[in-house]
């Protein structure tokens, strides 16, 4: 393999004593010959002695970018040449902050390639470089997860959990990239079960810092990702179980919980401006509850009363009555009382049913409550036709105005979506 420079600088000085241009010392001529690429090649191929000699004569080359947009430290870290990387960092720790054309520092490159020894060197030499992010917002932890470098992830979390570096832990672990994804999002989307265990179970100092319910820019949590990705069997079940044990939630559950919390907070700390409005609203809601309960009781009582009449009248005006022995007796009697009972009982029932239909217009699970009440009304009318067919049609005509009023209220509710007065919906 050829050297970065074909022979040593001492040999070059001896050689250039004969061939260097007039008026120029051999040292200056050698400095002109050594290019930036020479140091990059030495860092790339691990030519330590050549790299040291070049740095002694051209220390400014340590910060220079080559045509590919990387520094010598990036080259050494990518290839895993620890001695050259150490020499560069010892010369200037600021080299750890230099970025390539993609915004990656040397630490990102080392994490990407899985160079654990180089990662250890860079973190010990310049701990502050752990906070640097790429053009896409990736920390070194993001990068290690993306390229699935388990040992690097393991060391980074262990390093962050140590006391001198614990201040960086929460910032790095819960950092979000340009898409709002944390390292936990990335590990879940790639189904890296062992990596997730590192985050959530292996180190208690780290696991309690992990925000398992963090949302990305799309409003997705880590648990949502498990549901979205194609099912792959046992590993999906284990990831789901692991996240749930860490109290992870879906985005919709978090939104529901936050809305309820805001509602409770607003209820206990009402603003003076809305106090009167809230009181009126509470009174109206209480009145609606009382009306709903009253209408239900009336409908129940009147329906049961029709099911168990004392006597029943026939078309001929006879009363059908049962004696103590259960024997049916036909007694000629006045059907006015029976007709009056059916009329007033039915009036109360129809009015209560109309009230129920009106009050249930905003009830959950609609239209099922209205269907249930309508079925009850139909059953009642069938019962009236069995007991007294002559009164059935007049009662139906009596019911029409009540039912029309209830239907009008329901249609009004559909036509005009009333804004919710609850503070939780205003905030959301």
C-alpha cells in the first residue's frame, strides 16, 4: 500500500536540496508540496507517522475539508483509526465540533460505523459534543439507533446515566429530530426489541427519564407505531407488552386524558368572566336531567298502567272482569270511565315520550335511544288497539302534534350544530 507521502520528510529535504528552485529553501518547498489530501489520506488509511509529520508542519490542515466535505478526524473515525483520532483530538478538542457537509460531527460518524472505542475517546475528550445534531436533527443516539449499533447505544445510555454526564441525559434521550421522532420512536419503528429494553428496563436512572408518550410531528406515539406497522408475530407482542409496562399510551388516549384534565382545572379555577355563564349552564343541565328522569318515570307508570287494567270493555259495551276464582264474567257496564282512563293515560304517555325524544337528541349512541323510545310508543299503541280498538285512531291523532314538536326539536338540532360550551372543547 503506498504511503501518504512516498518517503519521509527528512528524505524529501535531502532530495530537494538538489532540485528545489533557486531562492527557495527546501523546507518551504516541501511545505508547498504537502497538500490537504495528504493528511486526509493518512487519516483514512491509518498512516500514523505520516499524519504526525504533516500535522507538525501543517496543523491548520486538521480543520480542512476535502472534496468530499469531511475533515481528517471524520476520516479517522469512520475507519476506526484510534491513534490518529486521538492525536487530532489532543491537538485541538474543537475538532470534535466540526461538521461535514451533512452536518455530522466525528461522534456521529463513529456512532454510525459502530466504532465503540472511538466513541469512548470522543466523549471522554469532549463531553459537550454529545449535544450536537445533524442537519436532520439527529443526535449521536439517533444515529446509533438508525444504524442499529447496539453496543454504541448501550455505551451511550450507560455514559449518560453516570453522574458527571447526567445533566445531558434527558436532553439527549428525549431529543427530537426534524420529524419530531425521539430515539424511542426510531427503535420502535425498526422493531429493535433489545434496544427498547435498554431504554425502558436495563437502567433505572435512564428508564424513568424516557418520555414513552412523546409524540412526533404527526401526533404519533411509540405505541401507535406498533399498531401501524405490519404485524410480525412474537416480536410485536413483546414490544407492545414492553411499552405498556412502561405506561405507554396511544395518542388518542393522551388527548382524551389531557382534555379531561383541562376541564377539571377550568372547573376548579373558573374565570370571573364566565362564572355567571357557567352557573346558568349548570342549572340548565340539571333541569334537563330532572326533566329526563321525570319523563322516564311518567312513561314507565303509564305504560305499566295500560298493561294491567282493572277491566276491559268490548265493542258491545260489556265489561270483561275476572272473579276471585279466575272465571271470566261479562258485565254490562258504562265504558265512559274506561275510555277516559285510556285517554288521560295515553295523553300522559305520549307527552312523556315526546319529551324523551326531544331530550335525547344530543345523547351519545344516537339514534339508538330514539329508536328505543319509538319502539316503546309503537308497542303502547298496539296494546291500545287490543284493549279498545275504537280509541286507537283518536289517540294516534292526539299523538301527532306531540311527536311533531319532538321531531322539530331534533331537526333543529341537526340543522344547527350548537357549539359546545364546555371549556375543554374550546381549548382543544
